[in-house]
């Protein structure tokens, strides 16, 4: 069988992830929720554990060697993150995650560079984390949100995008890959068009960075954000890339220790970026874990990861089509290893519960993208998403469980 | 607990063909409820006379568990005294959180015992009841399970 031969050659990734040998509701776990958060390889778990056991101290403070060691590994993580997306390390700011990074740009760039009536272009497929920070700016300072519509196939309406620019447009904020339907947006073209209108671009890369090579220099984006936890690293840390000339114009987002040169009650002098934007003790162990995650996936090779996930996607789409009673939302390609679907009138949460009982972890709901749900006129979808550790047997388990849904809801799913 | 017990025929049937579905023009009480996590939304209408729920209907959309629960709820409370409706909700809530049924009080409603195994689904099964209770008590706040 085609699937079996493919499975054997790809099985080796799974062994690095101890949790994937576990269970869900007493059945062997089938983890298909990596778009929500990825599982962690032993290498990442060990790196964090070793750091706390051997090298931990606060950074940028201690005069002692131990603090120097901790500082070095933290800054090595910044250098690794920079190399990973082809940036320089003084353009890499550690944040709490993608959400933290976008909020930083909204509050620091947005409040310093925009005025009431200025416009920000977003898209209908954004995650709430790339809508709500801009909506807050709308409430705080009266900026205007313009929205690029999504077409029936799940791609962006590029003609509409081009027509949204005006003399008041001050920023484009767009996701690289849809967290719901997997669409890979043509962000290079979108950035070129924005720049031809003198408008900077923020790219939400949370769903892209785990699945494909990202080169911010080649893209020429102004801001790029991603989270460690979707990249097989720990929770609590993420990255904001920003071009140096923006960082030097942006005021600090939060104030505290570690981001100042001198403080008196009359005058405060800030250090330069990136530390200007990292007030307080950061997630040092998180950076260590992120460094290990970047090393782990770099060893596998992003091209191999992409090839593997694309073959899983292709296999899953083929199997779902064969079922005949499952409708995929968002059919455009290229897409990342994310499939959103519905089964006629069977509610996504009923499907989710049935899959859960079969050991399968998927996401059912609005996926923090309520405008996109409204666009496709569905209250919720079921989403299966792939990581490097998934193999064809995971897809087969999903397909079998969907047949069970059909047996339990014979009329509704018809 | 098997899936067949959770999604047994009566639940699938009431989820697919809900009883007492629709608006109620002469309603003395009505209330909207929603479960923002799932997107489930429903409205409960009832006519109360002399402390008795003489008629009750609902409309809305949601998962099989929430629609079946609303449907079976309307069947169960019609003709009951308000205080008995409220105590029935207490029994029902206990069933969903402990899985132990007081069959005498609950009757058909005990088919929801399986929900107790799936704590995230308790909100689905109680949405209609919370909404009904708020309607009866004239609670002005809109009902949300979050």
C-alpha cells in the first residue's frame, strides 16, 4: 500500500517526541493540533532542564561568571533566531509570543507614527491576535481598519487589496499563513505593492515559520513575528523582527529594568534596541529552549520538513475527498499542512468529541478567527494540522474516526 | 462510557428534530443565551401563569448536545411549577458534573449522564437551562457560558 511505504520512511521524527508515545482518553494519542501548539522534542526538554541545572542566573546583571554564561546562551538564542530568518541580531526582540510582538508594534510603532484617521490594512483571515491590537488602536486614537476580503477558495482578493491603499494608509498587517485554512499568502507581492505606496508591512509568521524557509531580507518586510511554541520550542517566548530604522524611531513599549542606561526622576536614558524593548527579566530558559528548537529543526532541514508536510497534506486531502461526506473549507494552494473542514450539519464540537474519544487531538471551533468563520458562513470548523512528527498512520486514524462520526450521525452527515 | 452512550439515538433524534422549536408570540418571559466558545446560540420563550410554566419553546443553533438538551428540557418543564423547574435544573446539573442520575427526578433527562465524562461539553448541555432560569428569574444580564 502506498501509505505504508510512505509511513516507514517518515517514522523517524516521532521518536524524538516523548509525549507522542502517550494516550488520550485511554487510546494511543494521535496529535493533529500542531497549528495550535507543537509538541516538544527531547532535545528541547533536555536543553531547558540542563540550563536550570547548570547555567541559570539572571542575565545582563551579574558580575559573576555564572551570570555571564546565562547571558551568553540568551544572546546566542537571539543570534540563532536572527540567522533562522536571515536578519541581524540587533533586529530581533524577544517577546512573550506572536501576540506580544504584534501588541508591541501596535502600541510602540502605532502610537508614535499614526494619527487619528490614518488607515491600517488587515485581512479577513487574520487571527484575533492580528485584529484586536489594531482595534485597540482604533479605540485609543481613532485609526481606521480596512479589510482585504477572502475569496471563496480561501485566497485573498488581491485586486481589492490594491484598491485599499490611500494617502492615509500607514501600515499593512497580514498573516503569512492562515491558521484556519492554511492558505499561504503571496506576501512578497503584497509587500512590494505596499512599499510602492510607501507603506510598511507587518507579517504574522506564527503559522509560517514552522513549515517553510522564511527570509525577511528577501521578503523586505518591516516587521515579522513568530512564536516559539509552534516551532517545537517552549511557551512564553516569541520573536519580533523589525528593521533597525523602525526600531530606532519607536519608543519603549514597557518600562523597567534592563532597558535603561541611567534613571533619575528628571531624566531617563534608554539603551538601544533590542534591549530597549525587553524590560524586566525575560524568559531566559524560554530562549534556551527556542535555541534548541531552532537547532533541532535546522538539523532536519526546512526543505525536508516542507516536503514531508506537503506529502501529508496531499495524502489527507486525497483521503478526505474519497470519503465524500466531508467538505474542506479553503481549497486554494499553496497551503501549509492545515485542513479545516465541516460535515454538513454535524456540529464541529460533536465531531471533536468523537475524535477525542478515539484518541485524536484536533481543534474544533472558531480558531480565534471569527471574521473568517462569518465569511464562510459556518459557526465553527474542525481543523487538523500537521507537524514534523506526523505520519500517514495519523491521517488514516483521522479518516477512520470520521467514518465513525458518519455512523453515529447517519442522516445529518449524509 | 462509550460514544454510543453519549450519542445515543434519543440525543441524535432530538438534535436533528428538536421538539417545541420556534418562537412564542404570547411569551411572558424570553431570554437569549450563547456559548461564545462554540458559537452556540439559542433563545428560550415561555408562558408562565400562576407560577406554572404552561408553555415553552426555543429556537437557535448549536451542537447535537446543546440542541437535544434544549429540546428535552422543553418537554420536561412544560406544565411544571416554577420551583419544580428550578430544582429539576439542580438535579440535571448534578447529573452532568457527577454522572450520577437521580432517575426518579430526571426521567428521560438522565440520558445526558455520558456528558460528565467530557467536562468541556457540560456547557453545551446546560446552555438552554441557564437561559431558561434567567428567563424565569427575569435576570437582565444576557446569558453566556463563559
